[in-house]
C-alpha cells in the first residue's frame, strides 16, 4: 500500500472542493473546511505497476496568503494548484501559494489545473500564457468540475509523478 | 641517471616530500584533515559513522557531565521538562482517579468484597477497586507518521468498526495542527486526549510516529504508560524505517504485531451470578418480622384508642362547671374516677353516653358540694329571690347583675342576698335595679313627654315645670307642626294635669319651609321638593312661568331661611319657546315689505323657511338678531324678485334714473309722485319709466315735473360755444392777445357749471383743437390735440375744475371756414368749446 500526502492549493472559490467532490472518497463534510480549515479526501489511482492512494488535503481557499496555514503542508509529496480560469487573479494566488510552500518545504511535484473550463465565454486566461507555463515543463490541465473533464488525467499524472 | 631522474620525476619528488612533510607534521596534518572532516563525515554512511563515533561521543558526554553537569542539563532541559511535567500530571490524575473510585465503592457490597480481596492478595484497596471498576477496551490503534500524517499501521479490535483509517489518521494530524495553530501552542507537546462521550482518543507522540488509541470505557491512567511502552518498542525496532517512511507501509509490517498487543488491552466487567439464596433468606426473615411487628402494633393501637377516649371523657368532665375531678386512673383495663359535683351540675354518668367508653368499666365516686361558680350562684339566687318579671338577672364578667325595675321591698331582699354572697362568691350587683315608686314614675313620664316635644320640629319648649302634681309647659309652635296635645297620647301623662301655653310662629326649619312652599307655589306633579342637607331642593320639570315664581320665592326666602335650590328644575318649555321665537321671527319677516314668506315649518328642532325677497329689502338673516332663534337651526331658501311695493319702486327708480337734486320722488296714497324741475331729457326718461311701470300697475305720476328753466343758461351756453381761442401757425400756445378771451371763457364756464349743478345737472365742456391744412396730417392731428390740452391747462389755471373739461383733437377735419379762403388758415387754427349736459 503506497500513500502520498497531496495538498490542494488555490485562491478563494476556485472550485477545489467541487473538483474533487465527485472523484474522490470522502467521509468528512465540507464544514471541516470552515472549522478545522482542512478537509481530507482520498483518491486511489491505479498505475500500471501499483496503486497509489493520494491523501488529498483540501486546504480552505485563502486569497489572503498571510493567513494560509502552511503547517498543513508539512510532509506533503505533491501539490494540486487550482486556478479559476474566469478570474485572472487566482493564477497569481496559486503561484504565490506554491512559492510559499516551496520556500518552506522545498520543491515538490505539482499539477496546475485551470478550472471552470466549461465557462468558455467568461474565460480570461489567454492560451499564450498557458503555453508559456507549459514551456517551463509544467503539467497543466484545463478541468471542469461540472463535466469532469481532465480531472482524472490530472490526478493520474500527479500520482505517477509522486510515486517515482 | 641522477640527472635523468631529476629530469623525469623531480616534480613528483618535491610533491612527495611536501606530502611526507605534511604527514610528519601533526599540526599541518590536523589542519589538512580538519579542512575535509565535515564533508568526509557527511559522505560517510550514517550507520557506520554513528557506530564509529558512538563510544567517543558517549565518553565525551560522560566527561562533560563529570566536569560540569550543568551544561548538559541546560541542553536537555527543553526536552525533559515537558516529559517530566506530563509524567507528574498523569501521576496526579492517577491519584485522583483511585481516590474517586475508592470513595465510590467504600460502602458498597463490592467494597466489602474488594476489601477481602485486598487483604487476601496484599494489594492496596484502591488498586483492587481500580482493577474492578475501570472497564475499558482499546478498539483501534493508529500508528501515524508525524511528518505527513499518513497512516503507517492500523489495528482494530474484534467487532470494532471505523471509517477509512487513512483519512482518519490524516484528519487526526490535521486536528493536531489546527489546535496547535489556533492556540498558538509553540511547545513540542501535542493533543494527547480527545474525549467524546464514552470514547477517548489517547495519543502518544514518539520521535517519528504518533500512536493514537481509541478507547471505549473508563481506562486507568496507567494505560498511558503501557501504550507509551508499545510506542517505544516500535521505535526501537523500526526506527530507521519510521524515519524514512514515505507512504509505503510495506516496510513496516512488523509494527502491526506490536499494535495488536495494544488492542488486546481491556478490562471487562466481571459477571457474577445473582445471590438467589441470600435474597430468599433475607426475604423470608423480613416477612416474619414484619408480621409480628404488625400484630403487636395493631393491638397497641386499639388499646391506645380506648385510653384516649377515656381521657377525652375526663377532660370533658373537667371542663364542665360544677364538676371537679379529684382523681382518675386506669388500672387493669378498668377506669376509676372520683371528685365533687354540684347538684345543679350535669350528671357525670349521662355525660358518658357518646364517648364510646363502656360504662361498666367506669367506677365513679362523686360527692356533692355547692359550687360558687357564677352560673350556679345565679341558679340558686333565681330560686331563692324569685325576682319580678321586670328584673332580669345575668352574668357579666363573673359578676351577677340584676337589671330592671322592682319595688323597694324586693330590692331590700336582693341587697341582703348580695351581702350574704359577698364572702367568697361572685359579686351580686343590684345597682341597676330601679326603684319604681309612683311619683318617680310620673316625673319620668313627664320628662319623656317634654323631651319628645323638644325633638319635634316646629315646636320650641321655652319653659316647663312640675308643681303640686300639675305639669306646666310653655313655648312656640308652628301651625304646621305636630299638635302637642295629641303627642300626649301614649305617654301615660294625665292630660288633665297638663297646662300648656303655645304661641304660633313660622318656623324656618327646612321641613316647615318646605310645607309652606308646597302650599304657596303649587308645584306641578313633575316637580318634587325635598330637603337635602338643610337645603330645600326642587327637582323635575316645570314650565318657565312656574320656575319664575319659584325663583321669586327663593329670593324672598334667602333672608334667614333655608336655601331654596331650584337649579335642578328643568325648563320644559324650550321647544315651545323656540317655536314661539320662530313664529315671532316669521311674523317679523312677513311684516317686512319686499319679503314674501311662501312656506315655513318647524321640524325636529330645525326651522325651514322659503319665499321671495326683493334685493333691496331687509336681509332675513340680519332680522334673526334679537329673536333668540338659533341661526344655525334656520334653513332659508330665498328667491329674488322685484317688489312692486311703491317703496321699492322708488328705490329702483332712484338707482336707475338718478334724478337731479331739483326733483323729488314721494309716495302718496300708493302712487309715486315726481315733483320738481328737471332737464327735458330727464323728464323724457322719467316718462318712459312711468309708461313701463303702468303695465305692472304701479302709478308713476310725472305730471308735476316742470322743465328746468335754462334760458339764462342757454344764453351763457351760446356765449361759451361761440368762443374760439386762436393760434399762430404751428403754435400750440395761444398768443397774449388771447388772454382776455381765455379769462372771459373761464368765468363763463365756471358760472355755467355752477348754475347747472344747482339744477341737478352736470355740465361738461368739450375742448376741440383744430389745425390748418398746412403740413402733414399726422402733425396736424397732434397739433390740434396739443392745442386743446393747452387750453384745458390754461382754463384749469383760471379755476375751472379739470374733470369738467374734455379734450379732443379734430385735426383738419372740422374747419370753421373753407381753407382756401383768405382768412381760412388763421380762422381754422383754433380751439372750440361745446357744452354737454348730463
């Protein structure tokens, strides 16, 4: 049994919780997010040679980086950065959160999700910007919590990255 | 060769000698090794390096402690302090727990049993108590990685269930973080207990892993130590694997066996058989004892009731007057009683009935005596004195009191009895018995009669006396008062011996005044007269005439007599009076000329009137004043009409014809006669009016009108109208040669105006300016007007009232002579005057 602690980071209301709601095992209600500040879910990903249990720490969305509880990330082996594709500011927030985490615990694998891809008419992140980030070798997925598009792909990718 | 060698390896030789030198010189060697030691240590395999260094480090620490223990203590202080604190805390908890449990069980059946066990095994009592009372079971044990919160191992007891242990373990460490962050807890301690009802989560923190036990029940504090030991063992065995744990738990399979020992820990409730035998025996014993108690209690109750009845009887006897209980006792189920009794007192035997005491069981011994209690004395006195019917004997505060009337013989006997009694007995008071000898009686009766008269209203007793068995009385009496003679009846005073002398007077006492008022005013049935606080009050309803009379009477009374208040008599005539007032108003209207009342009614306190009125007639509304009719209740509907009453016709004629002052209109025998002098034009208008009026049947006689004599005036008029004021060409001011003309003209105008005014006619003078034809017509028009204005100003200056002067400019349109004649232009440049009479 291989388990990995994964932290899901992203600005306020980017859809982290909705993103995992339909694709993970969960026993805790969403009120944990507002009370304890974290909600734990599990996503089992079957890789060709083994199965990895991703223990997902869904941290309460914080636009205010200062109040982000970095201690929750201790011991994590990967990150899921979630950005709301209809709000440009959430990309900056996600990147800042990642920098914050790396400064504290060192570099770790991550996937970057541009969520709400179903809202094409309100999409504000230019493709060029996404391409630039891809050039850096980043794993980027346009996801939709609504349709489930690319969500599984993203978790599979991350699982293979952390299981190495 | 040497040279060759020098050539070939000289560099190596020097290098070698440098190294040899380095190795030989300890200082230099130390410097060189020191340079590479940290990186060498870092590169060396940790395990080997640790092993190699361990003895040296141990010795170094040992030396350090020997030299100065303080240094190491300071280093370890932050590590030890929390551990020591925790350990002390747990020890205190243990003590409290054992104390609580000991107290709880000290007096129970278990307690006794456990004391025995403690004595038998040699363990302390509290230990035994804890052993039995703390029932618990470890249901789960989680071994959690401290760093990532990932689950290393999880063991569950039989029948225990939980949600996904992986999620739980992460959440538990998240909660640890949460508590630590929320309360800013910097110390290396951790959340060690979570309690939820029956369930406890105990967490023991090791260097790399946390052991969380989920315990159901009431665990002893020592369990902490046991769990800690398990964690310690796990760390000892797999320290390296734990440190390097990265989510792959397959490396740590052996851990589960250790956790299993944890989960097997439990203390179960001992289940003992119910002690049936003991309970049955106890039950039997209590039934027997209960039966015996019940029976003896019942008979005691019965006897108790009997005795208490006897006691009630005795106290009843004691309460009876004339009975003295000297002795009483209960012996062998029999009752004995002895004492004194008055023969007049109740029979003790008869008192037994109704007490439910069996008379056969009662043995009485009574001796007679004379009781001095007042009621017995009273009985004896009644028997011996035989008081007459007019005397009543009674007991008042333990005294015997005789009241009433009695002959003096009886009083003497009573007094003797009272003297006899005085020794020891109650007082016999005969002072209230009146001696009834005949003179006294008669005088008393007379006094009663006199006081009766004194209380009679309208009777004033001035003098009274008794002389030689005759009664004399004198005073005043109101004829309306009671007859003193008739009051004698029933007083038992002999009328033949009464000599009265009464003089009549008018009493001012309210009731007499009332009577007199009633006689004189004849109040109607609707009025009630009564006396209230010495005032005579009339209430009810009466017509105002009666009220007026009553008011007059009240005024008369006011001097010295009682007040006569008639304010509460309601005047019943307002409606009638209002109707009267209305009728008066209507008749007043009807008497008015120019007002014709067509219809009028009074209904529901409102008055309705309609008819015709001449606008020149008096205003019906104004006529209301002084009639006492409420204007608000009057609803009028008037239509205007022209009255043919000569007075109105005259008014209208005066208004429409404006007769000159020399004319007078008067009404003679219904005909309107116009007398005087007037201009012919006015006479013509008057005649036209007379013709119109004759159609309506009104006679307007204008035959006596004479035409105003205007001969002199006509002459003057002619003179004025032939006067012209001439102007030089282009001038609007007349030359100085015109001044006498203007003077004369002004005088003539003034004279004419005055004469005309005298005749009641207003004369007006039209000044018309003219111009010659020279020049433009518009200029001529304005010149002509300006000339007229100038003349007006000049005449005004000479005393002619400006309102009599009218001006107009005729331009060239009204030439006096044809313009082409020789003098045409100069003759035409003028202002002419015409006279108008209104």
